[in-house]
C-alpha cells in the first residue's frame, strides 16, 4: 500500500511496489487544482492591492486639497486681522 503526503494526499508509492499511473494522474490533478487556487488567490490579492493604492491616492489628493483650503482660509483671516 502506498503512503500519502500530509498536506495534499499525494501518492508516495513504496520502493517495493510497482508504480500505478492512475496514482500519478490523481496526484497531478491535485497539484493542478491547488496551483490554480493559489494563482487565483494571488490575482485577487493583486487586484485588491491595486484598488487600495488607487483609494489611497484619491484620499491623499482629497486631503491635500482640504489642507490647502484651510491654509487659504487661515491666511485670508490673518490678512483681515492686520
């Protein structure tokens, strides 16, 4: 009887047994499925990161505009006090 890997249950045939191609096929299907899942998740994370960068840029621009407005109002107020 073959042994199996801990994480994905891939077939680890014993040295004393003939290798069954069906086991290899099953293991390759598991590997393919997991690689696709990881790739999909990586793409999702990359898209999320891109969106966060855009959100941050917008926030930063809005904050800069607000600060500039407050500074102008403060300077206008100071000018009336002189």
